[in-house]
């Protein structure tokens, strides 16, 4: 089968990391157990699936009347 559009997949992966939250175990792994840091400090951009869209163009499809 293979990957049809690797650029789009890479873009989606990158944007998926740009959320404004992080799991607590990632904070402990990065900063250590003695630091009290909010998980949102690990990511810079605030993203919401409802509020902001990625504006990725849809895949081109074949016209029905061309066969």
C-alpha cells in the first residue's frame, strides 16, 4: 500500500505536538522530581481542534465524468 502523502503526515504529526498540555510523567522526565512546573510550559503553541484548523488542502480526487 505505501504512504500516499508523507508531507501531509509529517505536517499533521508536527502540529499534533504543538498543543498546550503535556502529561505529568513527561514533566517529571524532563525537569526531575524536585521541580514544580506546569505541564503547559513544555509546549509553546496553544491549539484546539475546534477553534483553529490546520488548513490542509484535501486530496485531489478523480472527476466522475472522466471515468
